[in-house]
């Protein structure tokens, strides 16, 4: 089970993190070491003998109540720290980034896209940190005791920071990748949040209906596939409506590899389609003239719908539509064309 607080830091900054844990978390907030995960400090790190070090870190980073980021020059040059940073971003859990001088907040914002950061030697920001901890950890430390612990920390801080080693430079490509991972992770979180919102609305609507037709209608209203299917049908119908009344039937026959043959009563409509150059005679019947832009547009719209139906990934939306409209979505059947596109039957 994950601990309440995960401290992401560079091992080179161990003295600083030790002081943060002892003075601020321990004395100032009464947080027990057993509630803290920190890879370098005794009693808070991964137990000896753990086989998969990285997996252990990943599990601890899944559900803490607070990520503390100790962002120092050493932090920015650590591959592991950048990985932990990516995990913290992707989790969507509360972050509290401490910026360690000589770094500046502006540098961190530009480099890591961390917006709500503060300097670790800022007294007011430390007060904000205490308030954040108190949101999930009940503490009986008085304000006076907190201020004493905070002042002890701030007094020791300059010497500790001066004693920290200089960072070893890491390839910029690693930082670029961490930033890219962050962008992808936040996009994925946004997509999942949108999906959850849609499903929640759909469930609420389904709870209000009893019959099968009503269920199908609700699912269609909340389905991206259903919306796409409706738009494809609408676009095909619009494009076919631009044509002479004989041309849609010629397109239907051509999609099956057959010539279109009309009865004699359709001679006026066929003549208008010929005069408009939408169809041509090809013994023993008629074929569409795809050089005509309106004909090509209608054919492409119907093909797009056909591709959606054949895809195999949209069966739920197709089934719901068929039940709701009482029509089988089979574009090889002219009855489907009559129902969907209101095309007249010339036979």
C-alpha cells in the first residue's frame, strides 16, 4: 500500500531532504516516517533485498496523498528524478514542488511546466505547505511549535545548500522526452476524464428509461460512433439529393458491378440525368459519370458510410441504429437506400 507522502528528489540532495523530513514534516507537522516514502533515507526507503527496484518505486508513486518535488540543479540532471516527475504528472495527484536555490521559480516553470512552485527558503511557501499537509494529516502541533521548527529549518538551509555537490549534466534529450511524456500523459488523462463524464451522463439517462428502444436512443445520444454514423448518413443523403433523380439508382447499381436498367416510365428522368452529364449509356444499361464533381462527391460520401459499416469496430452503434430506425444497414440492398436516402425505385 502506498504511503501518504512521496518525496521525489536527487540522492545527491540527501542532507537537504533529511532536514526537510526532520524539521518540517516531523517536528513541524508530526508526520511519522512510516507515512513517508523517500528512496535515500533510513526507514523510508525501499527495503533491502527488493528484487525490482523500479517497480517498487512505481507502486509507491501510484496513490500517495501528496507528491513533494525537491527540484534542485541535481534533480534536473537525474534520469530517475525525471521519471518520478513524469509519474507524478501522470497521476493527477496533488503536487508540491519545492525549488532549491540557486534555481529560480521562473527557470522551473519554463523547463518543467511546473506552475505552482515555490522556493524552499520562502517562509510563506512553507506555511502553505503545512496547510496542504493538514488537509489529509491531522496534526496537534501548535502554531508556535510550527514556527520554531520552520525557523530552525530556514536557519540551517544556507549551509546545507552550499554543501550539496555540483550536478552531473544529463543529455537534454532526456529532459525533452520527459516533457513529451508529460504532454502525452496529460492528454490521456483529459481523454479519460471526458470518457468518464460521457459514461456518467449515459448511465444517468439509462436509469430513466425502461424499454429497449429507449435504451438504444440514449446510447446513441452518448456515443461518438453513433454521432459519426448519423453524420455519415446525413452527408450521403445531402450529396445524393443534389443529383438528378435517376442518378442515385445508377450509383447503387454500379456499386454492385451492374448496369442500371430503367423501365420506360423513367425515360424523362433518365434523359435529364444524361443531359446533366451525370450518367452515360453503357450497353445494356447506364453507368455513372464520375468526371462530374457532384457524382464523384455522392459516390465518396456513400463509400465513407460503407467503410464505417464494414469496419467492425462500430457494431454497437450500428445495432442501435438498426433497431431504432427499423432498417438493416446493408448498402447492397436498394431497400436500405430507399429508407436512408429517400431514393426512388425505378424498377
